[in-house]
């Protein structure tokens, strides 16, 4: 036995006035470290501020290009029975950007199928007589429902035949000495009210809840998986567990950092969307028609709803990260979890704001509907209260679950 | 400084049923002593050290470390220990200085004390050259020095080393063994777990041979040699665990 001749050294004195706030120390370290990870920087900062607006701009270019093409492209269309209706045939042939070819009925389907013609108008043999006698002529327009060009050509034929029909009506009215207004009892003009929403706000209300949910979740994936599964994998978790920080403090510090990343990710997504919709750039004209109208109340409600949503996502992701042995295993659990988040977020795009109260209990979907209501200016107080209570409850459950899991040594120390 | 009394740890494995990883282990380690835990892989060394470091909770039995009970005073135990394992790593995105500061803060050291300790340790271990480099940019030897700095930033009276030289080259391993000797010279209690015979012979004042979760012998090198009648420590060890060829 070795005799103890000298007193053993004591550890350095801790701060006498301020006991260490382990939650804050861990949060601060995790938060600063997270943003040194290139993957997180891309998913949290670059993606919502640059990639999302770029995707919308690209979509705008494609959509306006398609619209331009639909207006100016020359389509080859066929007419069956043109000889029995020379006036109609002449009118069609005079139409710009339309190449009209008379064909027999037997070839109509084949020529559309072989892409030689985009669409075919089938006029009955008695067209001329029917028009002269004031009867209605049944015209079939043949099109390929699976071909965009064919549908556009058919639409153009429909419009032109409608215009020819208007001329026929005008002639008939003149023959009976009746004014043109006789056949137009209503003169309708749609006028959006000044206090109402705009197309941009409508699109934003439809897409923002989805984009916010997905960005809050996806932005925090790398951060959450790095926090526990990554630490287990690299062997740093053990060093943290032998520090004086309690496991509860460790999980709360890490949890706070993931919540912060969720919030930053979704806030930057809002910024990205507002830049997109409010920039006035012509690439976003398809979205920003009528300008963007966001009330302060709508912004406040959106931000308030984001908090429990972020806590819920952070709790779920941290629980997965704690349960998994390494980041690769965590990734395998991610797919079903992503579907659970993605599905309600997608459903919210197609639901109106006047949903039943039971929807307020559906996680993620309830938050998405509140955001949608706020942006549309239609607040349902009962729904908001119930949904908020449910969201807070789910968030608390997720946090409790993650904390409990972190206490289990069989999960934390897998040797 | 360390007194383990009948420590047991039982794990449940779905395939193998109950596994007694540590089975009734008792020993003492004093200030100024390097106490070696020698055993083959899977003998229970890591589990034993993890219990002493309060990472794992004992199934039965207990221990005191620096006068604190590992079951009821876990936080006080952790405040008084340093733990360095061959499998533990560094936060790669932190610099060496940030790493030491972080652990200094976790140990509750005042800001000025952390700064002073960092300076002193960095000088002792010749770390100033790479103090502000990210850990993922450091060489293996430099990383080892950061690990040591992290372990002693609060100057603990008790240190646990779990196979700290595993996977290291000779130069990096020498940094560790020098550090362990210095801990003894500073009158700290050191528990050193390894399966490498030469390290035990070179470093340990007393040795516990651990096999299948149980301590089969404790003593100084000479005591164990006398007990087995063997000189080469490899033969001493094999005889003690009953695996010596006859």
C-alpha cells in the first residue's frame, strides 16, 4: 500500500457567486458550433434566402415562357366537313398562328395521334344550312388529353369558333332588327375590393405554411442529428457526460440550440418568400399580381405559431438523434418522420381556412391552418386557441420524450 | 481517494440474456498512486471506469471517489475527476482554446481562472502554436494534447484513463504516459486501464488483473510475480487468468 504522505490536490475553486448555468453554456457552444457546419449553413441560410427564390424565379420564367408560347405558336389543325361550311373554313384560315387543313373524318384521330395535327374540328355536313336556318350546330373538337400542345390548340379552336358564333348571332339579330345587347343581358366585370387580398397574398397563404413547416423541420435535421447521434459516433458525448453538467442540462442546452435553428430556418424562409413576392421583379409577376398585403397581426400570429412548431420538431429530431447509435442510423429513421411532417403540411395547401374544430388537434396541420387563416385575414378564435393548446401539449410531450430518452443509459451508451 | 465496494453491473442483451459485465469488484486507489486495471478486451474495464465516472449506474455495490459517493453525489464526483479514453474525441469545429474554455465553463471555473489555466496548460503542453486552430485540422499528437488539456483544466485530484494510448503512435503514446506520470508526481490518484503489458510494467504502482468482470488478483508487480512464480509479465497475466499453456 502506498502511504499518503502529502494531501491530495483539490480541484480549482468554482465561481463563488455564480454557479455555472450548464444549460446556457451548452446552448451557447452548440449554437455557435452548428453554424460552423457547412450543411447547416446551406440548409438554414442559403437555401431559403437564395435557392427558394431562385426556384420560384425559374418557375416564373418557365410559366411565362409557356404562356408566351401558347399565344404565339402556330398550330396545325384539321377541319372535317369544311366544304359544307365555306364561311367557317375561311374564318378559320384567316386566323393568325393557325394552319388549317381540310381532312376526311377517317383520318382525324390518326393525324392527332401521330402529332401531324394538334386538334381537329368536326363540322357536320349540314353546317351551312343549319346556320342559315338559325339552328344550333354541334361541333366536336378532337384533342389528345395527354398532350399540352393539343389541348392549347383545341382551346384556340374553341375560342375562334366561339367568336365566329358571336358574329353569326350578330347577323341573326340584325336580320330581326334587334340590338346586339339583346343577346347579352349581363355585362359582367370582376372588381377586387381595395381592402381585400391579392393573388400574391393568396399564393403566400397557400404556400407559406407548407414551406415554413418543411423548412423548420429540414433546417434542423443536420443540427439535431449532429447533437447526440453525431457526438456518440465521434466519441465526444462521453466527455460531456463526465462533466458536472446533469443529463437534463445537457439535453435542454442541445434542445434549445435545435429549437433556435428551427426558428431561424423558418424565419429566413419567411424572409425568402417575402423577398420573392414583394420584390416586384418580373420573374415573380405570376405570383405577385396585386401586390403583397401582410398585416402586422398576420405576421405576429405566424411567428407565435412557429414557436410550438419548432419545439415539437426539435423534440422529435432530438429523440431520434438520441435513440440512434450514429448519424447514419438516424437518417434511416428520418424518412417516415419526414412523411409525418410533410403530409399534413401538404394537406394544408389544399384545405380552406374554414375547417372543423377537430383539425385543430392535428399536429402540424393545425399550425399550418392558423398561418393560412392569419394571412387570409380570417381569424377563428376558437380554432386558434384549441390549436395553440394542442401544439403546446405536443411540443411538451416531444421535449419530455427526448429528455427521458436522454436519461436512459442503454440508449446513451451503446457499447 | 477511490474506494470501490463490491461493484456490479448487469446488462440485458436480447440474444445473450443477462451479462455480468462487472461482478463484485472492490479495490482502493490512493493519492499519488497509479493503479492499473489490466485485462483482455471485454473483461469489464471500461464498464468499471464508466461506473466510477458516474456515466453508468451500478446495478449493486457502490464506490466513493474523492470522498463522494458515486450513487448519491454524482455531480460532486464529476467535479473531482478527469476522464480520458482512447475512444473519446474532440469537437472538431471548435478550436483548441475554445475546447478548453468550454470545459472550464462546464466545471464552473470563473472566466479569469479559465484564461489563466488555459495559458498555463498551453505552456506546459507546448500548445500555443495551434491554440487557435480548429481541432479537425490538428495532427493526432496535437489532438491528444488538447484532450489532456480538456481533462485537467479544473485540476482534478482523481484521473481515469481508459486505454488512452489505443491507436496512437509511439510519440503520441509517450505524451500520454508522461502526463500520467506527472499526475502521480502531483499526488493525484490515477486509475489506468489497459491491455498492454509493457504499459503496466512501466507505469503502474499496483495492478488489478480483471477477467470476466472480476478482479482475480491485486498487488504490485513484484507481488504478482511472486504469487505466480513467473517473471515475464505476460506469463504472470496468463497464469492469473488461468489461460497459461501447460
